[in-house]
C-alpha cells in the first residue's frame, strides 16, 4: 500500500529565500520547520494549501 506522503510530498515556498520547501503531508498549524536552504525557522500558518511564514522569535518571559 502506498501512502499519500510517498506519492505527493507537500511543497511550499520559503518566505525568506523563496526556495521550495518540501514537507510531509502531516503538517499541523503552528508547527515550526526549517528551510533546508537558508535555515530560517518557518511556521505553518495554513495547511490546505500549505502556507509558511517566518516563525516568531522566542522572547524571554520575565513573569510579568
């Protein structure tokens, strides 16, 4: 049996370097992945179709 992932990997475009980014079909919203070309962290903002955005930077939480 062939799964969808083996037949049709999902492709999107890196918003930083505009290179194609191959992903699995099992992406979830807000998942963070890396661009293989520029190593930028990307956040999945939509899954149908896949849309990527620059991941927000982690900031320190000072408990305020």
